[in-house]
């Protein structure tokens, strides 16, 4: 790009930044270094300098958004501190949420226990020993009401990490809002809902792919029409990376899944400029500091280009890739767990330098148990130190133009494009959706991730890759760590309350609501209203999912050796 084009781009950025200032969208705070030196909101090539390929880097707030979605960077709005939390009963988790919000958290992120993630009730025989242990137990709308008691759902953004039974859980969330007197139409937050990554990595599905995609399409349409600020689908690379993928695989598989959901919306006749802003993303921040920064920057660029050039998105918001980041749980070690504070801080910093929109920082003890209150507070404070003390939020994309970062960004983008080509070639009709489904059916995604995980593990065992406290620097003076333990009394109490609620509800109304839900499932009508009625009647999660399993059947993944 020649000097005149670069100057014109800088002028466009300046005009947008100035307009944001005049509109009060730039924070009134100190933007100087620790030594008191003023810093500019963005940096670029020197005046009169030509830079080959600068159009791929560009300016914040301008296509292809490599440097961020907004011309103001974090001067306009910092990332949301969103701590992932949930354990035991809804009442116990409610108390933790109030602690997180009181400590400065800006949003909530719900962790559900394994029975809930699998669409089972707490008194299901398969739930034995798992209730409340890796997240909060939610059996019905009444539990959701307790979970958010005293937390105004019309004012707090809430993310829910659940995919298989996402739609019935979301309906319970809507009922909880109704019971607070909140108009569901004003709700803001994110529901994970991403079923592709379940087949690829996490394995928490309920039905075969077709009915899951039907439910996702229904939810997308429902939110576009009635809850415009809510993001019904968070396309998740986090679990793909935690399963052992490389950074480039995480990016490529995740964006391919996102393209599949765009195709789903288009097949429903939805306007891409209306529904695409309701898609968000969820990435892992791992330990290779610069590779992670490059991954986030490449993600924005790829998504913007495909949305505009392949799927016809015209509005900037439909071209934006908004993403939440969580630091890498798989990087935490049981050995010398205090080292995990350092790992998490570096991973969080890479997410911020990569322009994340919200962030969760793992607690030092999560490799052993659910976080203790002290560990959870340290995790929140880690983000606050980055935000308030380091100065990294003063400048948009401060590493933009770095030879190393730009080369990594280009490399990851090229690797992702090669994966997209492979997925498209696997399909039968030239669509990304067809290729993804074929890759799931053939076990291709699982095989690619397994090979990457094996390669990394081999390097660890040979000592070619290092983990401090595990295969190097193993001497320590650490003391035993106090960890959070969930009492089995939680399960007994949850089962008791569930039985009590079943006895107190209108059983005939529940049966009628479940019957209507199955009848709607046999048509092409949207299923959300019928599912919402079942939630209002206090049908349990297991009952709703069980009725649909009886209609749609189970799914078993193919064996792959």
C-alpha cells in the first residue's frame, strides 16, 4: 500500500475516533505511561511511508478488522471481566455470583454440572455422584430462578456454557427473567449452543446432528425476532484446543463451524445482516504468547472476509467477529499449582493484546477442583491488574506492525484457509455444513486433533517442550493446597427438592406441555414457544430431553482407530 493510501486510512480512522469522542464513547481517564508520557490511541506507519500488504493490517474499526472492531480500542470500552462459575446447588452458586459481581466482575458465565450438560435430571441413576461437582445442578425453571435470585437479569449480561440441552436451558432462563418481572426482549448475553464442537471434541450431544441443527435454527430465528441483543450461539474453539488441537486447527475448525451456522441461518431465509451479529465466538488463550495474539487477529480478518465475500454480509456488525476468551485449563498443573497464577496472567495478557471482547481467567486450583473463593478472587484480580496497571488498554492493537506478529498472523491465516479447502472438498454439495457433517461422520476431526495431541505429548516426554514443575525445575517448597470440596449432601438435597417440586406441580399440565412439544417436533414449526411452555409448567430438563430423545433417537459416534 502506498503512502497516500495509508494516509487516507489514518484520516478515516481519525475521523471515526473523533466522532466517538464527541459522542462520549471514549473513556475520560489517564492515557499516559507510568512515567507520565502521553500515548496515542493507535500507532501505524510513519508519515510518507509505504508498506506492502498494509491493507491486511489496516486500522482499528475498519475492514478487515485485524486490529480490532472499534476505532477506539479499549479506550472506548474495556473487555468484560466474565468469570466462569458454578458448583453445588443453585443457591450456593448464586452466592458465588454475588461475590464475583461485588469484586468487580462485569458479567456472569454459568458452569453447569455433568448431568445438566447431558440433559439429565439430578435423580437420574446416571447422575449418581456427579450432581453439583463440575458446575451447578439445574433441573427446572425453579432452579434457574434461585440461581439468579437478587441478580437483575435485565442489567447483567449472562453467558451459559451448554450445548446439547442449550435450548431447554435457555427457555428456563427466560422463565426466570419473567418471574423477576423482566421483559425477555431486553436480555443480553450469550448461549453456547454450538453442537458441531460437541461432535468434534467435547462429546456432550443428545440427538443426531439433524435435530440439533433444527433446534439451533429455531433459536436463532426466535432471538432475531424477539431478543435482538442476545447472542444465541457462541461458536466454541476452546474445547477443540483443550482436546489437543494446534492453534491453527482451533481457529480453522471453529470458524468452519461458524460458517456452517451462517449457512443454517441462510437456509432458514434469515437476513445475514440481521442474524450474523448474534453469533459470537469462544477461544482458548494458551501459553505461546505471540502465537495466541496472532490467532485472535487472524480470526477477525478471516471472518470479516468470508462474511463479506462468501456470504454477502453488508453491514460491519455482520462482519465482526466478537469473541470471549478463557485461559487454557489444559495448561494448568497439579504440580506447583502457584505457577498457574503466572500462566494464567500471561495467557490473559495475550487475549487482551489480541483484542478479546470478554475474558475469563482460570483459578490456580482448577486443575484439582472447582475454584475456592480465594483462588477465584485472585483470578479476577489478575484481569484487573492487566486492565488498570499495565497500560496495555491505552493503545489499540499495540503489537500491530510487528514483523513477528504479522508473520504469525499471516501463517495462521494460510493454515486455516488450507483446512477450509479440505473441509469443503469433503462435502457433497460445496457447502461448509456438508463438509463438517462428513468430517464428523468419518471421524476426520477427531483424528486430526488426536494426531496433534500425540505430537505434543511426545515432545513433552522427550523433553523438547518444557512445563515448569512437571518435566523441569521440579524442586519445590510448596505446601498442601486447600481446595473446594462439594459435599454429597448437595446431591441428596437436590434430589429431595426435585421430588418436592414434582409433587407440588400440576402433573397434567406438564404432560400436556410435553405432548405438545413432541407434536411440534413432528412439524416444521419453531419449537421454542412449546419448549418455553413446558419450562413454565416446571417440566424438568430430563423430561424435556427424554421426550425428544424418544422421538429423535440417540447418536453414536463412529469408531476410529
